[in-house]
C-alpha cells in the first residue's frame, strides 16, 4: 500500500496525496403561460432555499455578534481573521510554530488540517477556557468526496448526474467529519473547467454551469443539513472564487482572462447556486482574473458576492493567496498585499500570516478603516454563532469511532461508485456486446497497475480515507469468481515497467477467456492540485501494454482510472469495451464488478467533453458557433473542399465522446423534440421572468423515447437550448434540464420538460440578466451532440 500521508507532526492529520405531453396548443403570447410549478427533477430548485430560515440572517444572532464585538480589542478582532494549518501542510508553510500561545491570546480564529475529536477538543479548550473572551475556534479541512467513507472523486460524483445521491454522500461526509471535530469543509469545488490538462478538473463537476450548479447545491445541502447548528452539520466553502478553472493552457495557478459576460454566464452560476443554497463561507482563488488576483478582487468579492448576491458569510483566502498577491505583481510588500486582499473582501487569511503581522499597523495608520475590520469579524462570528459553536464548542469523543464507515454509508459509497461509472464503448464480440460478462467465467485475466492498487481508489484527496478500507477490482473479482478463475498480472507500474512484466501479462491474457485491463493515472501525483499534464494519454508503458495485450486476441474490457478524460484514440477504435471509472472510492471493486457482471447497468454520463487529442483543448460543448463553423465537424477537410472554416487540418472538431454521453446495457431511440408553442411573446416572458418565483411554465417540450434493446434500462434525457438573434452570441447548446427514465424492453414513453421563464434568460451584451427576442431551438437528447430539435420564436420588442 502506498503511503498516503507524509510523516508529520500529528498522527491524525488528514492527507492530501502528496491527500421531464407535448401540448397541441400552438398558441402565442400570454395564453401560453401554464400556471404550473415545475417538477423538482427537470428543474432543480433555484430559489434562495434556506433564505427564510437562513441562520446567517437571524436578528437574535446579530445581536449576540454586536455585543461580543463591543467587548473585543483590536488585537482580538484581528485574531479572528487569522487561520493556520495545524497539521500536515497542503501548501507552502509560514514556518509559524506558536499556535497554542496565539490561541490563548485570541490571535487565531481558525485552524485546519487537525482532525480527531481529542485533538480538536484539546485546542478548543485553550480557545474557550484560556482566551479572554472564550471565542471558539472553527476547525476546517479539505473534505472533498467523503471523510473516512470515501466516495467517488467529485468528477465521478458529477458523472452520476444525481444531485440527490451527491447530497446524501455529502451528508455522510458531514456526519463523519463533525464526529472528528471538523465542522468546516473546504468544499465543494465548483470551478467550471474546460481543459482536461488541468489536474483539478478531477475535483469539480466538469464544464457545464447547469450541472455544476445542481452539484453545488447538493453538496451545500448535504454538508449543512437542515440545521447548521446541529452537531453533525458542517459549513460548506464553495471554492475557488472565481475563474480558477480557466487557467490558461490548463496549467495550475495560471492566469485567467474571462470577460464579464463569460464570467457571469458560465463561471459564476455554480457559485451563485451554492450561495443561494446557504453556503456559510467562500474561498477566494489563487488565479489572477483579468489582471487582478482573485484574492484581491473587489469586483468579484464585494460587488458580485456581497452586493449583488447578498452573501452574509465570510470569505477565507486560499492557501497563502494573500501573500501571492505580491507574486502576481500588484503589491511589493506584505502590508500592501494584506491591505489589498482585505479591502477587496477576503476576511480570513489562510496561512500567509500577513493579517497577523500587518493589520494592527494598517488600522493604526488609517490605511484600513476599523469599521471594515468590525464587518469582517462580524461575518466570521456570525458563522460561528450560526453553527452553534458558542453553545457546543466540543465534540463528543465517545462517538467518533462509531461514526466512521457505518455499513449503510459504505453501501451508499458503493451505490455512488456504481452510478459514477460511464460506459464509453461496448462493441459486439462474437455477435453480442462484450458487457455484461457471463456470470460464470472460468478464466479471466486481470491486468494492469490499477487492478489492485487500493490507495489509488481513494483518489487524490481523500481526507481521512484509507487505502486499507478500499476494495480493489482484484479483491472484488476474486471474491466473486474465486481465486482460481482470476489470473492477475500487473503488467507494468503506472509510470515505468519492464519487458518481462509486459510479456508475463500477455501470456496470462493468451491463457484466459476474457481480459480485464485496469489502466490509468496515479491519483496522488497525476491528478488534483499542481498536477497539470501537457500529455493526457496513458502514462509510462501502459499504452504498449494495452496494445500487446489486445494483440493476444482475447476479448478485452478496459477500465480507466483517471482524474480526467484520457486521449486514447487507439483504444477507442480497437478495444471492444471501455469504462471510465474515475476513482470510485472505498467500494471501487464491488461497484465495478456489479457493472461488469450486469447486476447493475451503467447509468453514468460524462460531465465534460472527452477529447480526441490534447490539441483540441480547451474543449467544451457549450461553445460559440464562430463566423465560420464547420457544418460537419466530425470530418477533417479533404482535398478540394472549402478551406476557410473553423477546424483543424489534422484532427476532427468533435470530441471523442460528447458531453452528457454514456451507454447503457440497452439502447434507446429519441424521437424529434416537439414544443408546445411556436412562439412566445417577449412581453409575456418578461412578465413571467419578473415574477418572484420565476417558475411559471412558459413552454413544454416533449419527445418520444423508446427502449430499442432487449433489457430494461435507464436513460438520462437531457434538455438543451440554443438562442439565436440575441444581443450577444450564445452557445450552440446549453443544458437546461435532465431527467431519468427506466423503460422496459420495447417500451416507449413521451417525456415532458416544463420550461420556466428563467430558462430563456441569459446575460446580454450589457451584462444584464434577462430575456430577449430570439430564435429558440430545443433538443431533448441522450447527450450534447444528438437529438432532433424543435424551433420556435420569442417575438416582440424589449421594454
Ligand atoms: C487548495 C485549496 C485547499 C487549501 C487548503 C489549497 O492549496 O487550492 O483547494 O482548500 O489548499 O488545503
């Protein structure tokens, strides 16, 4: 088993691997407005769901905060703005060692990377009993996809397209981490990412704002639960605000240039959804955004987050990102960096020590108004009160171990693992698709460096997840078929290998009926933070192993473990079955064998576009059309054809697999999309949009879906929209809804999506969110590239 935590101060420190009736009414205008409210599934609720009960908006709590603030010295106030890592470093360290003394003096507001009820209680006792005003600490941690019960990585969770399931997973993470004294998760990562070179694409929900927003809400609800002050609720921290996922060339921490329109239309919606779901904190990002570091950016932090959205919680910087304002080049000394970050709206300084060191002087010299300090402290105390930390600062040490890995939670992890797997290919071998495999196979060759690597199943950032808790493919297969039927040969390591090992694997393949190949990336070193790749194929000698094993002539199933799509054109042409497994978590092997042997059918769908080659990146389905679109983007130009089109001369424009793609063990046909109206009047739409709930149905779209196969199966019907003739160019398609249906073999069903006014709203050329006259195309489709659309118009003149 690979070592997944570095030797460090505290034995309990977490690790990051170093851790849906077509209406026949063709009416116009107001008459087309159906006084109905949308069904929960086709439109994930978007309202400020916890607003009325938002604990951060309680007058009682505000009074308490005011009273406490009045008692605080400036030093104590500044202390609340300071956060340190008390355990294993997850970034460059400040070298500070005097935690306990600082806690006593009220100079620290938060610690992170310390876990375990005993450890957190010990530190909390110092804060609550020995500091003058008894203000509790808030303990944070990178709880990314589970705490001890590890779920699939966030990209895998997004591939489920099941926010309800993700919410449950986040609840489990909250229960476990709170039992270990951690009441604050630096999660969800809601960065839109369009470039698979970026290692952190693994930590988010992919390239789409609608799906991203659904996942963001799910995480926040799961973490924060019904009541934020319940001892098993933890505060969410959507990150990294904002634009971090647009790092140029996919290189981590790199510069981002994002127009205000693009920012609002694509990058902000998941953050806004998280804020509306009640997230108590936000984390400011590392990147510079249009030249301004995100951690010193008043436009995003003050104007958008606080003024436009009304966020009442607090903002913590990312690791040392206050100091990095200097490296970005907009401050030449620590004091200026601290001042710029703070005045821009970063309340809490993670690790850099610059608030601790400079804030007193900055206030005394008038460079930072005391009133601004009071406001920042107010935001932090508000969250601490809302969590119930003042009333219940400690964790029940007797309950910690029983909270971990509860059987029902492990079962949920298995379900999440199963639902996260995306079947990319399943070609016929001897007349029928290779998957599912026959229940009784006398001899199966299991080959590859990821077939029996428990640590890797946890992913790159598994909090307290342990490899020893994880079931590998080898273990699950042996349990199912018996050791004598499973012939395991590693074949190669992830990064290096020998001729002999490859030869041994080929031999095992030759002597077996079926070959299972488990290939991919090394999660800790090749995925996640600071793990950008310029080449996104199989590392080491794995491609060679793959080709030689396939040459052995046996049916091959390739299981890919990765934190990103891998460019494998050879495999996608020659290997009959391919599953994108991501990193499935503690139940990896069991989730996979259930799919492989057909006890469960694959239901996962891609949350991103899967590239053919790295040169296509950034690649995303919701792109603009350009002035010279290629009408047939799947075909590279041939001699004599029109040359001056937007395409590559040496590669197709299309992805290998489109956004939303995923096969099942049956097949479905999607009939043409039909719209209940041919025209919507702009004024009616504007009126509906102006309504408070914005959820009045303005149009219904429907399509007939048929299970054309021989097995029952589930399909994920996706609703896409295109707007033409608008003030600003809009994408060729935008996801606006999805629903799941289970159909019996041969069964047909007409499925329906009810669309509200907000569905048609977008950020226009003047950066105002609203509706405009447009030609509308709507598709109900099995993925982002298919479907037969319906067109209609939004007619009228804007008021
Ligand atoms: C990462 C954040 C993380 C923080 C604390 C940073 O390096 O960018 O995502 O929450 O470290 O560990």
